[in-house]
């Protein structure tokens, strides 16, 4: 049976072969060509390759504009609130909450009747220990609309405060134009997608195919020094310092088109350089696109999570009363999910705001003692790699800005296993594609005069296939479609959400007993017993989570235990060196 690696290799080879044959005809498959013919054979190859890179870059550019517009809206502190006026969605959510509150009050009344019957008729005093919690639940259930409002207001205030940091310390935003001249930062004040009859004196259309209908147009404004909104800080950061507005532009050497001309062989250095620059621009586009996509997905999922948790918040107090007796679902998770979703804008504001300050200060203040003319990082390029990026120092801060966006996206989806489940595969896919694009220009063998393999189809496909493979040998792309690596990690995330305080305490005690056991046979018996008890507790949580996993497999047990001890507060780490 063919392996996935061989199938992927064959697929790349067939796709590449089909492209070349369609461009040049069957004659391109001749094993021996003259020097002149070898040069001519390059022309359609580079045209096809560069056109493919261009279309992918334009598509990525288009989605970056859309995603940045959505992120700027969803990160705004005022986007979600629980106001109940006529112009907000809070009034509808309040009606849903009222239904949940009424149902919860009925259930609490039934619990009171059952407790009274068991105490009076059957003389069962075990229900008395729930009396205090029950009274508190009856009171607090009617305040379960007030608590989320306070939390959301606190989140919005903290978010606005963090985004105000750059203006509070008066950090000017400076960038560089396409000629490398310093200028004030711009911010996108308005977007227009698929719009006709655009006034091009007011609007700038970076994605435009020359028709009457413009694909993407933006209206720029100067970024004021006192700006303190997410659109100003986050948008200003990626628009000016990630420089995504220029990701579809490559500077041609001498102002000419390297894809045009009678002698392809003479233009080979220009063709290679042009293709390399296009690959770099596409790499930057992909590097920015995937974290933006992951962040947008998390922010979109956050909205229904807040609605669902607030609407069913009264049921949380059933879990408050019952405690660990709720075997199927712990209603206290409603509150935990709400908290995680509510504070996502806060945790993402920190890297974006601090990163905005860092990039603006670092870009215009090179280290002391650097000679602007001779230092390798300050020496000017003959040709700009990215429009407006004239030296390695400026290129460093473009990469730093994209890294900040990655950090912000990871911070957002790490808030909860639910968000991580959806966003993490996207980030992994972006990393895989990025590795492929980095290697692509260096992996293409070129036809030499009299060479036997004109385009090295098999080698290109093989190298491309290897670029997709993770250094650890794991194929990342299928994760986007629900397959791929990580089933144990996914199960561990679900189990973690169902680890109760009692289970966690037992696990901590057994891990402590395991770690402190002496060497030798008696100590090994203690460690074996501790592992057995840990497995029993994790199987309880797995049952509540509806997860089937073989915890007798020590590798599975260790991976689940790592997840539990990392995510559950107060977790004690297992000394894995003693595990046999």
C-alpha cells in the first residue's frame, strides 16, 4: 500500500509535470537539449511559477485586508456589552437569561422539597450539609445577570486602558515610504470591498484588476499621537510596520520586467532574483495571514460563547449547590468558559500595545555605536526586499511585527481549550506552508547546457514534499480538516476541563508520593501504586468528558497528566525520570 509520503510526492510531481507540459508541450520532456533550447525552456517555467506566486499573494493580500477589518471591529471594547437599551442586543439576551433563571428557580424548589422529604420522613441528615450553599444559590441566582455585566465592563475598561498606553507615554509612530524616507504612520479609517464608482483621489485601491468595480479600497488617515483604539494600535501596527500594504509589489531591477525579453538565459540572474523576492513577499503574506485568520476565528467564536454562557448562567448555581455530585456535566464550567471568553480582548491587547511601543522605539533608535554607512544591519540594499525596507535593521522589525501578531493570536486561543481546538491547526498549517515557501527558491534545480533533466520535476516535488513535513516527521496540514496529529492532546484538553477539585487534590497527593518515593523495590511499589491511583482519577474525568483513551499506555498517561498539571491551577508536576 502506498504511504502518505509517496502519495504526496506523486501528487506534486504530477501537478508540476502537467503545468510544464501545458506551458511548453510534450517536447519539454526531451532528455537532452541544446544550450539555446535550455535557455528558452526556462521562460514559460518562470512565467508560470511567478504568475502562480502572484495569484496566491493577491489572494492572501485580499484576505489580510478583510481579516484586519474584522479584527479591528471585534477587538473594540464596546463591541460586546450587556446594555439593555433598544439599540443593543442585550435586551434579547436578557430575555433568554430570564427564562433560564425561572427554570433554575423551579429546579431549586424541587431540590428543596426533595431535601425536606428525605430529612423529615427518612431521617436522612446528609442533605443538611448543602443548606448554606442552597440558600446562597437561591439568592445569587437572581444576580447572575449582574455578575457577567460587571465582568464584561471590567474587561472593556482594562482593554481600553491597555490600548491607551502608547498615547499615555507619547510614543510617535514613524514608518518609511517606498523610497525609504521617514514619514508619519497611516491608519485605515474606512474599507470598501467590491465597490464601483470609487473616487480614487480619496480612496486607495491596493487590490484592483483595472475594472469598474474595485476589489479592495481603503481610505487612509494620519495616525494621531493620541490614538488609543484597537483599530489605531493593532491596525497601525500591521499596516505600517508589517507593511502588508506592499506585499504584492516587487521592485524590478532597472525598472524593467525580468519576464520580458528575447534571451531568457541572459536574464537568468534577474529571473532568479525576481522569483526569490516574490517568494519572500508571499512568505510574509502567509506569515501574517494565518495568525490573523486564527485570531479572527477566536474572536468570532467568542461571541456565541458569551451569549450561551450568559443565557445559561443561572444554571451555574445548580453546580454550586451539587458540587462534585454532577456526574454528566459540571455547570460551574459555564462560569469558567465565560471568564475565558470575556478577557480575550484584554490578553491580546497586551502584546499588541506593548509591541506597538517596542517597534516604534526600536525602529528609529538603532543601538549606540552603529555606523549608519558601514554596519551590516544599517548598510543600504541595492534593491529593496520589501518596499520601504532598505536595510536589515528595518527588515528585522518587519519580522518582529509579524511575530507580535503571532504572539497575540496564540495568547488569544490559549485562553481556553475550546478556542485552541479551532485555532491551533490553522497556526500549524501556516507554519508548514511558511517552511515550504522559504525552501522553494533554493530547491529548484536549473537546466545546464546539455543537461539531462530540463526541470528536475521529481526533485522539485520531493523537496517540496519534505518542506511540508515537520522536522519531527509529523504532517501538519490534515489538522485543518479535523485529522492529523494530536488525538491524545485533544483528549487531554477535554479531560482537563472535567478535573474537579477532589480529583486534582488526589492527583497532586499521588504525584507528591510518586516523586518522593525512594529508589529500590519498596519505592518502586509506591510509585506503581501512585500511578494506578492517578490513572483511576483521570479515568473518572475522562468518563465525565465522554472521552475514550487508553491510560494504561504510559505515553498517553504522561501526555494527559502534563496537560492537567499545566492548565489546572496548583498542579504538581510528575518527575518523569522516575517513570518505568
